[in-house]
C-alpha cells in the first residue's frame, strides 16, 4: 500500500480542492494546508469551475498519484480525523488490509468485534475513498458495495481498483 497515514485532529491554512484524473475516475481532494480533509469520487455533474487539475507544467504530481504511478512507493499523508469512534476504528482496520488483498465485511467485523452491516455502514461513510481502502472490503457473495452503491459507476470504480491492485500481487 503506498500510503502511510498520519491522523490529525485539526488543520490550518487555506482550503483548496483539487481534482485528480485517475485511471479509475475523477477524485476530488479537499485540503486545508498540508492536511487532506476529504476525498470523493466525482460524477459527471461536478462544477469544474472551482477546481484545480493534477496536470501541471512542472512534471510534478500529487502524492496521491503514487497509488497508480508508483504503487510500490510509500507516501506519507496527513488526514483530518473525522467520524464517530466506531468509524475511526473501522478506518484503522481498513488501513491494515494489505495492498492487493481483500477481506469480507464479516471477517473485518470479527477483527473489531462488530457486525458486518455496521462495518458496511462505516465503509459507506468513508471520507477518504482510495486513501483509506474501503474498496478492499467485499461481500461473501461478490464485490459488495462501494460509496453506498451496489451497482453503476461506483462499483465500476471499485472493480477497477481491485483489478489494479491484484495485478501487483
């Protein structure tokens, strides 16, 4: 997994939104200074006037882009700690699922002494898709959901992420 997460409880600095054009879809990332406050996959109805894109003239790329550009490289990211204590527990457990591996909702629930539906609900509320890898959690009967959806564009993103990671294992 290319990300080493440092959770922080507050952030300072100007807020800015950046849209990363990934092989999996468009990922909007909200930052406050050097802290990522949230991320979300975009649908087609986004207001493109308010965003910066990851393409620039310097050749540099955003650290998140290491996920698909250099998946064997470890990158430290600061994330704003959000959500209930249960959501935070699930996020911490998600970060322990190795790059290229999957775990069922049931198995993840067992590791934190919870229930599969509760884990699914916490995954649905993940403020950091891609970075906090809820896409690695699957149903015992298939891919399960992603970003609160069980079909359509969200599942297509999840399947692309899983296939990409599997190609490196």
